[in-house]
C-alpha cells in the first residue's frame, strides 16, 4: 500500500499494478473500510483498477501534529483507519443481467471480431453472453463500467480508427475487457451489440446502473425485444 498526495485535496492509495480479482478485492476492502470508518475531512472515495483516490477538504482534517501539512495528517488518519484491513468483510456483490441485441446495425464489428478469431458470429455471441463479468472500475464517461472476465478466445484489440460517435448502450470489446457505452460519445472499442437499458441517468436516485464489484451477465435478445425494452 503506497500513499501519494494528488494536489492539496486528494490522496491516491496504490494497492498493486495488475488487474485481477485479488487486487480488486483489496480495492473494495479499502473503500468499504473508509466508508465505515470515515476519516475527518474525507469527501469521496473513488475506486479504480488497482488504486483508490480519496478526496478531502484540508480545512476539516484532524489537527494531530500541528506542524505537519494537511495531506500528511490526512494520510496518517487514513493509514490508521486501514489497520488490519485483511479482516475486512466485503458485502455480497449484486448480479445484473444486461439484455443485448448482437450484430447487424447494433453490432457493426461483430463480423470483424469473428474473423479475427476464426469463429462464427454465433460462436462469438455464445462466448460473450456465456461468461460472468466483474465491474472493476467506472471511468471514461459517467456510468462506463470496465468489465473483467472476457473469454480470452474473443479478446480483440481496439479499432485503429476510433469512431467519433458511439451510440448509448453499445456493447464493445477492447482488448481483454468488455464494456457498455452509457452515453453517445467517441470510442474505439469493437462494437458487437447494443442494450436498450440506460446505463446512466442523472435523474435517477442512483444515476449509474452498475457499480464497482457488481457481477454482470449478458442475455442475447432479438430486435423486437430490443424495441419493447427500449420503449419501457
């Protein structure tokens, strides 16, 4: 565990240098502990692949050693709060099913992915929808979940030329991960399908559909069901 100040209002806790389940569990454990043992001055905890960023208000940091700078005092309080972290019990993850219409206008790169791996498009769909994924991080855009657990047999590099506009709900493959674009935005992932679900809605009490630690499964649907779910 390595702590580094980011400016005068944030602290970065580095917990590893790999994207894997062990590191992910440590990230979640740090977040759970800091939420349950809130440090004076703490504003927000933001998990990433192998680190946690903690935003804080310097004027509210505990005094401690008055000679020390606020970030030093805040870091010391965080270290104290994270003592014996190995014993942290993690809450059970949610499982969220995402309906996806694969191929065609909804997944223009499905054929590309299939050809790269000498598979049929149906085999790609079967492999992609047959796996269980973990939300490792939210980033890039509000509600964009980076999902680990993609079968290696369909891992595919990003496009050489990113698209200037990827539609909201597009499901893509980028290297060893899969993800869903929550908003219309530029993007370079290989698009294999689209979901009618809204991954981000600022008007909802909980704006993002997915959160770090969730388990995600995909269910293949036809165009008529896509339209029905989209209208609902």
